[in-house]
C-alpha cells in the first residue's frame, strides 16, 4: 500500500542519489508505510525484511534494529515474520495534533554493515473524536433594538480529528427569531454566527433558548452541542472596538514567569454600564490557558508558566471584549516564541563495537553516534570533535549521525584501552556543549613472542647434588595478554656423553624452574649447555630461545689414589733397597699419588706417618720423595717399615696411606748375607726357660688351637681357591723398580705375621712380642710357609746356639732357636695365618 502511494517519490529519490553519486546512497533509501491510528499492539505495519531485501531470519543475524532519538518507540520489529508492527496504541491527535499528514520518522540500523535506512510512516486519522465546545452553556445578551440581520459570533467547536473526520458543519435548533450562518476563515476553519432574523421584543420574550450542534464528517457521524441562552436587553447601540484586529508579539523562550507580554485595548462609545468593557479568552485550549493570564479589566496579558520553544513556538489567542450591554468584539493575539540557546546538544551512542582487535585496518568503525540539539537555527547546528590526541576520527554520516573510525594503527601492548570523549558544540552565543565518555577496549592478538631478560644465563651447582634439586629458574615475559601471554617452557633436544639431555635435567613448563634428575659428577663433565625455549599459547604460537650454561663445581669427594708403590696382584711383596753407604738426602723411592678432583681438592701433600726407625727417613711434602735423613749406621735394622700418608687440601681433607718396606743393604746378596750372619743361641740354653714362660706359651697355644679349628672349617670352603693360589707360583710379578726385589728368604724375613723375639744369653730375660697384623704391609707370599717344612728350615739355618747380643729376628725361626720341642706347632700356626 505504501509502495504504491510513494512510488513516484522513490523514483525521484533514486534518480537523485544516482546523480549525486553519494557514498551513502545505499543507506539513504527511504521506506514509507501508512497505518491508521488506534491499532492494537503488534498490528502489522509493513514487511520490513522484504523492503530491505532480507529474509526474516536475517534480521536477527544482521542485528537489524530501530534507532530513534528521545522518543517512545511506537513501532517494533517482529524477527519471526520480518514485519514492522506497532509497539502500542498510537493516538494521531496526541502525536501530531492538527498537522496533516502525520508522519513518524525513524531509522533502521543494519548493525553488521553499519548501514542506516530511513523509515517514514504516515499515521492516518480515524473518527475517534467528537466535536466539542469549550463550554456546555453559552449566554448571549442582545439589545432589543438590534436590527434584523445583526450577526452574533458563537463559540467554535473543537474536533482533534482531521480531514473528513474533522468538524464539517453546524446546526441550530429551530427558532423564528434566529438563524445560523457558518463562515470560513482563510485557513479553512469554520465558525458559526447567530443571525437575528426578526426584531426582538424584550417585553414579549426576554429569554430565548437555542441548541447549537457541531457535526463532523466521519463514519459514523459524531457531534457535540452547546446550550445557548439569549437574554434580551434594553438598547445598547455601540459595541466595543479593539484598537487592532491582530496583536503580534515576539518573546524569548526564557522569559520569566509573571512577565507582561502585551496589553489589548477595546473601547465602547456608550456610556455607563454599556460602555464598560471586560476582557476574556474566547478560544483557548486548556494547555494554553494555563500558560497565560489575562486581566479582565485592563486587558494585560502575563506569562504564568515557562515557555519552551522546542515544545511550542507559536501561540494564537483570541481575546473577547464585552461591554455592559452585551455587545462583543474579538481580536487575535499572535505570540511568537523566539528560540534561545538553552539546550545543550545531545549525543547518543547508537552502537559501540568494543573490544576492537588491535590489528583492525584503518577506517574500521568503532561507534555510531547520533547528535541532536533541540534548539533551532544556528543554535541547533552542532559540530563534534574528539578530545585528546587519539588514533580516531569522526566522519559525518546521514542525518545527524557520525561514525567514529580508526585513524592510526592500534597497539594493545602500548595502550590497552582508550577513554574516548566526544564533545558536541552548538552554534549558539554563547555556545553550549556536551561531552560523552565511553571506553574502547583493544583486544589482543598474538604479535609478541616471549622475551628473556638476558641474552644468556649461567649458574653454578656443586657436584653430588641431590636428585630433584632445583638448579635455576628462567623467566620470559610476553607483553600480550591472557592466552597469548601464557608462557610454556621447554628444553631443546640434545645429548650429553651419549645420553639425552632430558635424563639430566628437566624444566617446569609453567614456572621455568629447572630440576636435576641425577647427581652430577664433576669428574664426568664440568658443564652442561642447553637451549631453553619459551613458547606462548597464542594461535599461531610464538617462541624465543636462550642459552643456559650450568657449571658443575668440584667437591672433595675423591681420596688420593696411590699409583706407586702398588700392591702386587700375585701375592708377593716388594722392598726398596737403601745401601748402607747412602749419604743423607739419598733418594730411596718416591710415592706417586693422584687425586681425581680438581683445584685445591687435588693439591696433595705427603708426610711420614709412622717409621720403625724415627729420624732415619724423610718424605718430601710436595714431591713424595723418600730420602735418607741421616747416614745409615750398623746398628740400624735390616728391615725398615715406613707408613706414608698422602692428603689433599679439600674441606674436609681426604687422605690415603701406603706402607713401604726398606731393606738396608747394598744388594740382594747382601741381604742374604746379613741373614746368615745372625747367630742362633745354643740349644742348651733353651732348657733354662722358666716355668712361667712355659705356662704362657701353653696358654697361647691353647688359644691358637681353638682358632686353628675354626680356620680349618673355613679352609674346607676355600679349598678350590687354595688350589688356584698354589698354582700361581712363588715368583715376583710386576716389580716396579730394580730395587723392588722378592725372594723366598727375604719374604720369610719380612713377613708381618711374625713375632719379634729378643734373645739374650740368659733365657730368663728373653721376651716375645706379638704385634697386630698389618695386611697392607704383608710381603710374605703364601707359598713361603707352605713349601718349607720345619725340618728343612732347621737344616737350612746356620745360626749358632750360643748366647749373642739382643737381635730381632723373624718368628719363623723362634721354634727352632728357642723351643725345638714346639717347632712344628708354631710352623703350622704360621702357615694357617698366612693362608688366611
């Protein structure tokens, strides 16, 4: 219906848009509908989806909505049917008063494309109002001498409807003295006049009652009546006359209440009561009646309520002057309200697109603003601007709409949100302005990789650390936000000494803390080199690497190791020779040791811990060289035992010891010769032992007997091992130097499982010493006791039995030198001890 009525207007509008080539021609399309007033809520107005070229379901998808300024929504969108419907009851008279046509304009916003479409709806009138007079009763006073044909104005009826539904005619009840004449003003408004048809005679009839009826042209017809009472007075031949037929006055809208607008003046040439004039409002709506005050005696009009140009800019008032003789005169008062700049601009945020991606292209629409000023003319011309140096600008759209668009590239890492202030200023004097504030959030994109605070890291960790210990912590900062800033740490794949790096260290993916998965050994490796990767959780993810060096610090966890002299593996022992002619400082041997640690923990020092002859030998503190401290004397024993300690400088220090056996002789034959020069006491002296010595030896023998029984039991279990040992032979293997010699006789002489027996000429003063065994110093091979029987040893011995000075000898010879009867017993004990 609307399309047919306005097809010509649409064609003209389209041609104008094509001619001007405006960028907003798609948005400037005007959609028109027509709807009668007083429809029920939800009544169909028009198919808006069809006129927009959309399907009904697309209204919601494209976020199509109605935008209007400061007015109650009269219409709504039905998203299901795609139609425009009424939002409530529409009263055309309330909406447009007497204006015709009654048009309601608003805009339809297609938000996804930021497009606006103008909609104009004509609200048509229905005959819902009857004509109505201002008063139900009217008194008319007429002098009896009034000549026929005299006209008397009657009040007009008001009908808010328009067109054919408005007031069409007046009717007067039948009366022989009066008739009704209907006149029309320039604007087409009809008003009734009472016409005197026949002369009145007060004495005949002093009061006449008439009924005036106003009828409209609607369907059905509606009418309103007023009762007219005509009083016939005596003669009054002059009616009041106004000085002007129309009074015009211009007043500013900010005129204070009580201010005088103007004074109307009417005069009557009659005298007395017939010449007294009173003033009254003749035709004035109730809403205007409250705004103005009329002095009935002076004709002064004052303001009783504030004026508002934006509400009503023009008032037409009809003033009636009446004299005492019931003559009336009317005049119009036209009041024009002048606009003053008393309204600040209004800024309405129609749409706000927040948050906005930081990579949005230039010209992206951020907000759609509507600017309006209730003032008119220059006072209503509004300009908009953005306060501050912001990367945005305003672009004029259709009507009073502005688009806020991006003007520069956004970077959330620099500015994450903008507090935008839009100032609207009108053109009044002085100008008024309004500021609207809103916040735009900038949404993050993953455009920044994680960054470490240093180019590389290094740390130190002592060796022998516990497994699972925290080693170090790295941290990377990502200037993005939320998931784009969540950093995950990992280690680059690598190998260390053939093993994967992940078997040595691990990293907490959330905190960046590194943990040791095993105990580090400085002697295996000194440092670990790795790459730490920090990856964010964005899409796509960004990452960065940093190198990390972990230096292992040495701890004193290794004792010195003695390389020389070494303990032979064949069961034999060795000795170092020192010639009796050696001068002080003679180098006997050198102890060589190493420490697997490093630095101060590997600095070694040597010292002589124990010596059988103190003061005879000295050890170099840093070299380990064993030298004679003095010249050797004849009284110095053939066998010298030295215990050398090697100690590092760690905290706490660790040490190792080695026992050296030094034979004081020029050569091996000299050693054997020294053994032959020993004289054995005569056997006849053996019988001189005291009873106490016999008892002591017997007690010791019993102890040894019990011990031998236990050893024999163990011997059975080690039988297989013993055979291997017997098959190994008795030769010296791995002799480290020419001075290190092993022979059976020397081994028998130097074995440590021996008893040193001091023999004197008087057997009662002889004594036996049983030292603690020192397995480290054992130089006697196991075969030395197994190969020789007691008889053979006795036969080989060349020792004399006579008394000799105190000489220490090996206990292997004691049974034969001192106690021949117990020789076999002692030899057996010695053999078992050596095998054990």
